[in-house]
C-alpha cells in the first residue's frame, strides 16, 4: 500500500525520463526507495541502532537529486559525512583505534573507513539501471546479515521484498538515488558492526557481482581515457541487455551470483 501511494504521487512529481544511458523506453515513477527508507527508521525503536538515522540525510539528498539533479560535489560531500559518522560509531573502528586519541593513525583509519563507505555507495548506485537488479542483490546481502548478524534487519528484508514486486520487469517504479545510496550506506554500516575483518569481507563478497561490474567498467574507462563522470552504457549488465538478454534474465544472473 505504501508503494502504491508513492507510485501514484511520484508519477506526477518524480519521473525518470529515458535518455541515452537508460535501459528503459518509457517514463517511469522514481524515488520508490523512500518506502524502505521510511520502514528502516523503525529499526531505531526496535534495537536503538542509529544507522538508518545516520543514513537518512543521504536519502533526503538522493530524493532531491532525483528531482533537481544536484551537484556531484555536493552529493559526495554528504556521502563523506555519512561515511564519517558510520565509521566513528562502528565496533570495527572502535576495535582499530588506539586509546581513542587524536593521532595520525586514528585519523587515517577514520578517513579510510569513511572513504571506503563512499566507494560502496557509488559502486551500488552505478548499477541501478535494470529492473530488480540492485534491489535483488541487496536483498541477498541483507538476508545474510539478518540471519547471521542482526535479526532486526528482517524489517529491511521485508520492505525490499515488497519493493521488488513493484520493481521487477516491467518496473512500475524505480528506487532512485534515494534508495540505492541509502541501501548501500546502510549495508556498509551494518557490516561494520563486525570486528572480524574476515566476516566483513564475506558480507562484501555477497555483492561481488555489483562491485566487479562497477570496478571493471571504471578501470576500462580510465584506461580508455574517457570521462568517468559522463553517463554511459558500458557496464556488463547494460551490454548483456543490449545483446538481447531481458531485464529478468540479467537480474537473475546477478542475484543468483550473489
């Protein structure tokens, strides 16, 4: 019902219009990610976990960007602030820093973790171009976290299942930057609740199909001396779709590989 409400209203004010980068041919309501952003806020009441609240400003900026196309520098500024807040309250960070003093090592640890969070945010956001792909892969990641790390995350899992119903091809609504950036930042925050680096790598490896596609595409574009900030259709998922694979087949390939 929440998504039905947003689909009706966002079809008037938040519309994704097809362009050269798009894998869609018709206008579609976007910013549907607001559904799981709002649902996620209840996590604080259940577990007093502030991660969804920390990521909320990032979601708000994503919503504004979906509508007004904000400056990439401003968006990255919000991302780095979010990454910083996620870093300093994470058990992983607390386990690494020395006596919680202000020193070069602790500063470098803080900057490194915050920067890593922004990398995760952008790599996930880059992949949000095909029906069900990002939502499906993130669902697998949050399922693993819910089963093995934090049962309260089944709240996010449930909201993602409901969203995928509307986002599966032919998509009735897109998640938009509000959804992809929020999901990625939240996922980074929840995996950093582990102090074991091995577990963190395991949770990151669940999103390997997304990361591998984004990183390999970025490297190839740099080697070809292309403007990496310019829209393109060079990701593997985009090439597969151009080669004739349907949205469903490509998304299933990525989700099943997670």
